[in-house]
C-alpha cells in the first residue's frame, strides 16, 4: 500500500497564515485587520475532510488468443460510514482488460472528486494497475502510458490517497457492475 500526500502545500500555506495574521494585527485599528485575521484563521483552522473508499474494476470478455473483447467498467464509491455515494456500470466497447481497469479507475476517481471526496482509499484487483501505481513497475505498453499519467494526475488532486490491490474475489461489487455494463450494451 502506498500513500500520496501533498505536504509541500502545508509549509507555504502556514507561512501565508503567519503573514496575514501579522498584517492583520497591525491594521486592526483601521478595521481592515479583522478581515485579514479572519482569512488567516480560516486557512489554519481544520477544514472538513470528506473521506471515501473507491472500489474499481474493469472486465473484457475476450477469446483465447485475442486480448480484446467487449469490455465494461464498474466502480463503487462509499463514504466512511459505508453509504454508497456513487456507482458506475457501463460498457466501454471493445478493448483489453488493462484498458478497462484503468478506465474504471479514472472514472471512479473523477466521480470521487465530483462528490467532494478529499481523502480516498482506492481498492483495485488488477496486479498491473497496482504494479504501475504502487510497486514501481515500468509501463511498457505505449497505449497505457496516458492512462497511467491521467490516474497519477487525478490522485494528486486528493489531499491524501492510498491504493491497495486485493484478489478479484474480494472486489466483487465493481466486477459485477462492469459485467452488468457489458450485458446492458449487448442487450
């Protein structure tokens, strides 16, 4: 498991708060200082942090010898209390399992950001996705590089994140949603 944290933002923000408060104290007799002090305090007081858990999976039904097939993506976003904040279940046409896994993760992370989640725990069942994002595997397939970069960019949008790989049998819900997406497209 690997976590990402944006600690670089904390130091400059803290210095900005000190500067604003010191300016505000000097300007308090003029009445402007109170506003500046309030802004400074707003920056250092704890902010509400919405935490969520995102399970994602991609599925491609392919024939032996052919890496592509009808593919679907599934994702489930839950709050800390376990409430479902959002789900994704849709077909993405004909592609590989790897592209489906990355597409599911990208759309799941976008959903988490849209729902206001700032701290996310991501659970995937793809050894390749976990290897690229956590274990430092080299991205050998050229068509996956933009997807990996997009996931990394999205993860940077969260104040904290972690990514864990679990066996597929422990990631059933998004897998079922991905298969439902394929079935709905075929029907």
